[in-house]
C-alpha cells in the first residue's frame, strides 16, 4: 500500500541546509496499522507530508495506494485519507456543510455525499450536530470530525498525524477505539505519534525515526524483545553476591537489578538457583521493557524526556 | 475544474449568505465617502466622484481578501483542502469569485444610493462600470491571496498592504483630479495602472474612451491571476 524508497527532504534555512528526512524506505502492506514513532522534530510529520503529496520530496520515490507520488499526485490524493495535526474544518462552517463540501471535493455526487455524511456522522458519534458551527465543538468532537473528513471517500489508506494530541484521556481512548475499528473494517492505517502508549496500543508494527532516519522497525513486542531482556529487580540483603552472578547487574543498597531474556520464564529457575546458594529474598519484580526502553536503546535518549521537553 | 471552482465558491459564499449583515458592514466605508466627502465636490461632482469611489471599493474590498486565508493556513483547513483532489486553481478562483460577486453587489448598491444624491447612469453604463470594477477585483484579489499565502503572518501582511494600497490609491486620483497637482505628481500617477482604470471608469459614466483603462485592468488581471495560480500551485507542491 505504501512503498517508498530513499525519500528525503532538505530544507534551506538561513543557517544552511537542514536534512529533515534523510532517505527513508517505508513498506506498508494492505490492512496493516503501522505506527511511526519518534520524538518531536525527528522527521515524522515531514515524512507524512511527503507521503500525502503536501510536500515535494527532494529525493526518492514512492508508490502510494497504487499511484506514483511524483508523477500522479492527484491519483494519490483520490485514494488516500489524511488527518493532519491541526483541525481541518473551517470554524465558520456548519458541521454538515463542511462534510458535504469536502465529500464533493472528492467527486461524490450530491446524493452520495449526503448519504456518506449521514453515515459518518453516526459512526463518529456526531449525529445531531450537522447544524452546529464547527467553532462550538469540543476538542474531541473536532478531532472526530477531522477523521470523518478523512474518510469521506472510503480511502483504502488513511494517514493520521499525531491523532490524539491535545485530547483528554477519555476522548483519547474513544479515538483509539475508532482507529481500531477502521483497521477492523479493512482500512490500512499509517499514524505518527510521540506517545509510547498510543503506539503500543494501536500498532501492528512500528517504525522508529530519529534525526530523519529510521532506526528501528518491528511489532511492539519484537521491538521490546530487542532490548536485551526483561528487567528483574530483587530485594535481598546479599545483593552483592547476586550481582556477581549476572553481567550488567546494578546494586542499589538492598536491591539488585539486571536484565534476562524472557524474564517471566527464567524467573522460577533463577530463584531456585539463588535459593540453593543460600540467598535470602525479600521481594521480586519483573518489568517488561517499555517502548521507552526501546527508544533509549536505539537512540541513547529517552522519548519521555523529549516529550516532556516539548 | 469548473465543478471544483463552483464548489469552492459555494463553500466560501455559504457563511456570508448565512450572515449577510457582513455585506452591509462592507458598505459602511463607501457610504461614508459618499455622504461626507462627495458633497464637498459640489452638485456636478457626482458623475466624477462615484466612478472613482467604485474603483476605490474594488481596491479596498479585494486587497484585504487575503486576510481570510490566514487563519485557514494556520489551522489545518488549507492543508485539508490540499490533500483532496480538488484543483489548486479552483482553490484560488473560487475564493476570488466570492469577493468579486460581493464587490459587484456592493458597487450596485452604492450606485443606487448615489442616484439619490444626483448621480446619473444608464443600465448599460452600470453594467460596463461594474464589469471594469470586477476585472480590477479579480486582479487584486488573486494577488492578495497569493501574498497572504506567502507571508503567512497577519502583521507582515498588514504592512505589505498598507505600504502598497495607500500610494496606489493616492496616485490614482480617486479623491481629487491628478491634473490639479504639479507635473511630476501627474506623471507619477500615469505610471500607476490604477489611475488609468479610474479614468476609464469615469469615461464610462461620462464621455471619453475607456480603452486604456480596460487594457490596464486586463493586464493587471493577467499578472494577478498568473501570480496567484503559480503561488497556489507551488505552495501546494
């Protein structure tokens, strides 16, 4: 559904050229829900804007939904849906009118547009709001309206740029359910996010981008497994004895932590061995690696710090 | 393309039709000129002043049109429109169309109001006069949207406008005849295409040839629309 090779974008600024995206290859199969994860400024949105014809790449090529990005941008536009970071409905329009016009921009007839709009209003829980001015909608409602606008022409491929930014936790959860439903209905979804929980919850597969290059790829679980094992934290008075048994063990008072592959399975045997050595244990914890650990391993920086700093 | 343009036109026209009070507010300024400045020119001044006022309306009415684009660029509205397959040209022309239609309606109302003061015009003259004003509106409106799209910031756009519109207006002779001034000022006004449009508009309602003004306005349309279309294409690449 997406096949991009060497896609790059260089911006010329006063202080010299900036390579926002440095030649990325992206493959997305039909029906996949792929998350594009990276800190702010990593090149996520720039990549997405290139894939959706909004920004012309300075190098590379791509076939999007069966159409060549460079030679047939109109063909790409007809076949993809796009929901940007910011709200896409005019504040001075009424909800029903805005949806109707946008549907007709995609070539739907008056009659088809009306039917489709009614259908989407219901699907995104906006029924009865046709006559409301867009400016009176809540943040969550505007976001659902944005997604509805991206779905008017039943695109086989939908791009979402930071879909849940600025939403309260409940609206966010609700939005996630809608996105999962889209995937269940057969839509291929490509979304960017800098939220780990969002990437974890939604994606079949993740691409991790940093400084304009893709630094990792895989399902959330695969990526987590690539971090060398689960973190085991033992509370014991003989922490230093335990520490000698494992590489990379860290002692912190009466606590010792170390990583082992498949911690949950390794733990029973491990505890038996330590018991045989006469080690006395107060507490045992196993932490599955988070995507933050993944990001830290791949980039040397924590995504959470980046997100907080932003 | 035609369908797209019509759709864009309807989309921007709809909020105006839902709230037509805005059209009346747009008439406030020309009405003030008509009522508070026009009488200074004496009883015979109307035939001379009203055509100039129409050109001034075209200038002020469409030069500021670009402001309506800026919030749409800042929010995701422009981006949303640009990912649809809608023609880039239609995105510009549909908007300009709305401004020109409003301009023509306002121009007609002002002429009717001026007739109460003593302005005289035949239906043919009114039609021709509005046509010329519409041409100018198309040129300036297209350029305004293109400049707005380029500068993106309200305060920059505002200073670009005030530094171009005021000299264009002063040198067009809409308020007082340029021939009253010193020679250098008169010749400076001859370089201003707007001055020829003003002259032509006056010829339409009095006597004389409107040819030079028509050529000026048509040339401005070519330049404005070319610049507008090119900018809308490029900024949407």
